[in-house]
C-alpha cells in the first residue's frame, strides 16, 4: 500500500464489487465477480498482493502468479491456463483447464480442474463479451480535438469539461478536472504530479493514458462515479503511483509499475505488473454488493463505524465485530460468576401429631425478591418443611437485586417447585443441637452501574409419611458492571517548526502518537478529545480544531487498523494490546496553507483532553508535522499507518505511525520535517497523562 492514494479501478460495464465468494460448483460467468478482467494474458510479478478475483476471458488465455505473490483468502483465479510459481506464491481458489503448480507454491483453497463447461470451448469466460466491439459503450469510437495544455514544473491548473488535444501535467504539477465529460487525445502525468478529478466525471482518452512515477490519479468524491475509457493501446500506472476511478481499456496493454497501488476493478486486453504491486477491491467510494462497509463511501461505515476490516486483510469491507467494550464487576477490571449449590437431605415423619426424641428441626425457606424502579415487581415463593434430623439446620436463601432508577438491570428468576404431600399437619420435635445456616446473595447496582443478574432457584420437595425428602437448591448469579471512565485529563505540548518556509496551497499534516501502559488483559479504550492546534504565522493567529480520536487496545486484534469515521468526525484506531513495538497513531489534521508561511514558527501548541474507560492507564504522547505538496482532506484516502511496528499492520515497512502511506511521494521540507523519507516530521517533546 505504500505512499499512494487509495485507488478505485473499476470496469466500465459494472459497478465495483467486493465479492466474497463461497465455495461453488463452478466458476462465475458474471463480470461483476472479477476485480481484474483481462482478455488474453495476466502476468503478476513477485511480491504482489491481490485482494480480488482475477479472470482471463479468452480461450487459450493464461494467468501467471510469480514468486512471493499472494492472493487473499476467499478470492479466485480463473483462466484456461494458470501457473503459480515457486517459491512462496500463494493462491486460494483456482479454476483452470491446465494448472502448473511449482514446488513450494500453495493453493490454500480449492482446485477446480477442468473448468466447468461450456466456457473456453469455444466461449469466453464472460458473456456478453465486453471485448467484442459490438458491446463497447457509446463513448467508442472516441474523438478529440481542441487546445493542448502542457503544464510546467510545479504548475497547478484547472480544466472544465470539454474536448482537448494533448494534456500533460509537469513534474510536481497538478491538474484539477471539474465534474463533467472530457475528451482527450492524450492525458499524461510526467512524474511527482497528480490528476484530481471531481465526481461525477467521464474521461474519454483516444490514444495514450499514463500516470508517471510517484504520481496519482485521485478521485474527489465518489470514485465509482469517475469513469475512464481508453481507446488506445497504451495505459500505464508507473511505479510508486496510484490510480482511482473506473477503467475500461479493451485494446490496451495495462502496465502497473512496482509498488503501485490500485483499488477497484479494471478491464484491459493484457495486464503486466512489476514487483510489489497491491491490488484491492475495497475503498472505491461506493457501498457495493457483498460489502458490509466501505469506509471511503459516504456513510459507508454506518453498519459498523470504526470496525471495517482494512483493505488487504481477509474479508476486507466487512465488519470485524462489535466495537470492543470493557466489562468489570464491583472490583475494578474483574468479572465474576458465582454459583452456590446447597443440598439438604432430610428424613420427615409426618402425622397428625408426632413427637420424636432425640429430635431436630430443619426449616428451609426460599425467598426471592426482585425489585426494579420506577416499576416494582415482587415475587415471593416460600416453602417450609419441618423434618427430624440428627441436628437442626436452618437454611435461608435470599437473593435480592435492587436497581436504582438510572440503572439498566435485567433480572430473570425461574422457580420450579414440585411438592407431593401425604398427610401433613403438625410436626413437633425435640431439638438436640441447633445449627442455623444462612446463604444470602445480594447485588446492588449504583446509578452508574449496568448490571445483569440471572437467578435460578429450583426446589423439589417430596414428603411421604416415614419417607426421605431431598431438597436441592442452586443459586447462580452473574453480574457484569461497566465502570465509569476516568476523569478527563487536559494536556498540551508546545514545540516549533523548522526554518523551512511553507508555500501557499501546500498541506501541513499534523499527527499525534502515544504509548500506553497499565492496559491489563481486558480491552481498553483511550480517547483524545477537545483538541486544538494554535500558532501564529506572519502575524496571523490560527486555532485549528483537530478531530476527536479513540484508540482501542484489544487482546483479540492481530493487526492494527486506523479509519476515519466521517459521521462522527473521529479517528478510530484498533491496536493489539501487546506484542507491538514503538508508538501508536492517535489523531491527525490536514491543513492547507492559505499563504506563504515563514520558517521558524514558534510556538506551536497542541492541546487536548485524554480519558480512558479503565483506571490505572498511563499515557505518554507526542506530535509531529510534515509538509506535502499534494494531499487529501478525505482522511480515508490517506492510508494512515496505525503503528510504528513494521509487522503490526498492512503496511509492512519501517515508516512511523501517522505516515500517510498513499501520499508519501508528495512530501517536502517544512514544519517539523525535512522531506525525503521523513513522512511525519520529527516528534515533539513527550507529555505524560495518568488515569488514576
């Protein structure tokens, strides 16, 4: 995923889908099933990651997956000929007539061989065939003509809908295409540049479409509403670059460079990638069929805010589960279940009047009372048995649950009493020793406590003259209490920018990180709210409001993820509770510089309030700032790395937490960074916050 915009490659004929296939009897013939649909040949070189289904449409078509490349679980490769190369190449479900599986290559799912008829003999995989000119969309044949536009180095310009000749974006340049329909003879980015497209838009290119090295094609709005049609034979997304939108290039060889990132669906005659490419389906700006959530779509994470599985992980665009909660009992961070079993065996002599010596008396009373305010329900079951025992035992069970008005309480009481009695009136006994045993369970819930109590009392009594009575009583009580959060703790860190001036329209990326101690073995959520960044530039004061943030330390999480909840306007990060090194991302802000800023701005103060749902947590936090010539204020497009750890997220690199992986190529000097590989800038001093 490195340093590139989240991409959305989609096919012209179908909406983008994140299909999670189940084991099926045969391969799909639905074009919507395939992220990559190629007419003749697919060659995916070493170290690639493919998160979608790949299909080769033509009879005699071939698909090659090279060494160390991985196809995500649940995905399919479908072609007449499939070759999976050693070492360490891994596919999941494979459909092929001819399959070559090299030594050390892995198929983690199923192999279907041959593919189910009638395809490939002689039919193509998908019908109607999108590569048949008779099925091309109305934009074909594409015409163009009009002014050329050649952007200079570092130049930014805007185009309105219409017909153009050759348009190119210069080194470090930028073009913005407003919403509408365009015709280009050629559309090219040289390098370190970007094409920013406002949705909805249709871009028809007659000849060449090329995104140069370390450049981006960035959708602004719903990427599923941005359509790129290419009639020519050359389409390229160069190394370290990104592409977003829907691509349909039925006559083109599509070349994807090393470490490039594409997300969505694409159609081409041939596809060749260099090493380390990443091909994703999730994050195309639409909540498609088969997706539970898509954090890049408007409202697309409402099914499970903050818990969408990140692109590149198994079952991406689904919910990872309910947001973590903290469960404790009356003792901090403790959940307990208490079961009390009392068995009383008695021998009872029952007659009209009975006197026995030596004698004892056992009285067993079961009383259950449930009271709920503001409404009150009281259930009382009282059973009294008088028996003759060698000793006298009185057993009283009295579970009581009381709930204050602000308390949520659920009480379930089940009492089953079965009594068979033959002639029972009065029993008198001569007592020897007397023993009284009282068992009492009381759960009291204070106003800030949520309590669930389940009490089951089962009493069975059988009394027959000169017989034996066995009484078994079981009391099972489970109480779950959520403790109130620790009191918010205000904090601030003052630091400064370096001496590099910051140009107008560049972006400052502010990011904060933390380390937490005292987490324990239960889930812990830390919040950072009421954040502001304050400074003055050229005599002008600025107070920037930073989105709120929550970071959940989960004992069940295996990889860290960061998403931005657009509905709540909040950063949401989930991190494994243990096993990771370095810092964890907390929050960030993208700020577009309104005029040229001088270097050396001082002080720059980041303030906010930390809190935790668990006591005993201590936090050390810092902040940093770096400058980017191009950026996005759609935070789900940034690809923010959630942790420093180089194995703790989908970003398997040594970048610092807070790195915007999809825009790394646009970093430059300024704020607290020097450009190059310093993607977040230097960290400030450390401030400590405790939750007692």
